C-alpha cells in the first residue's frame, strides 16, 4: 500500500463531461463508492465522494470556485489523473472534428 498522499485539481470548475470521464475512469479501476456528502455554504456548493480501489481510499470533491479534485495515494492519483486527461483530450478532439464536419 502506498502511504504518500497527494491531491490534484482536475479542472478549476466542475463540468459534466469531466465528471463523466472521471466516473468512468474510476469504474474502470474497480472503484466502489462508500460515502457521499453534499452541502451548501453561502454561495458555495460542495459534493464529496469517498471511493475504494482495492484497499486504497480516494476522496473526490467538487466545489464551486475551486473545481473537481481527487486526493489519495500518489501513484494511484497520478494514474487516474493521466487517464482522465487523456480521455478529455480525446473528447475535445472528437468535438472539434464534429464541429468541422457540421460547418463543411
């Protein structure tokens, strides 16, 4: 088990595509949600999920003005962040190609 922990902000603002990509990535890693929470404080909304991947725990947090972040063991967080980045790049490329086809 990796004892060093870190956190990564995947994007400065929450968006549905990013959340879907993160959810699919976590599922592909075998993640199981064991805790969910949601709250509002002033103008900020915060949603948190704790998930288990094998014996490791990851915290996912979506917070207004801060974004979508993940925290947990370094190597696991870095691997998930790389997969999410790659999938978001593919999604952006597909979207750009679709727009070119529509305007042609």
